[in-house]
């Protein structure tokens, strides 16, 4: 499924889509740090929030914009990969 907005991304995650391709430039920018993060899959919400809160304004922006539930769902349930010269993010179900 292609997600061209935050609303579509949230719906795709809620629906547990197998593959989600994020093409919205702002969402791609927000998700890039998650593509580079190596975080354990047995992480809980508090640990994920703490790990991201330790960081820069970018990670705080991710949490505020996407929401903790979405960020944790992505980190726990999906492999995040950059594609097409960093212009798309692909979320693949683990």
C-alpha cells in the first residue's frame, strides 16, 4: 500500500499492511532516522519513547507528529528501509 499522508500511514499500520511505501516528502524526512535505528523488537512503549527522547529535535518532532503509538508500532512491527535515493521509505512487516 502507498501512504501519501499521515492519515494513510496510520491506517496502514492499524490494518497491519504487509508492505507500506511512504512517498510523502515530510513523512519520509521524519521516518529517515527510524530507517537508520537498530532497536530491539522486544521494546516496550516506555523504552521506545525514552530512546527517542534522548535525541535531538528531529526525534521529538517524530514523536509529536506521528504519535508514540505509531512510532512504537513501526519500530516493533516493521523493517524500515530507504529507497529511491532517500525519496521513499518502505515499511515491511517483520
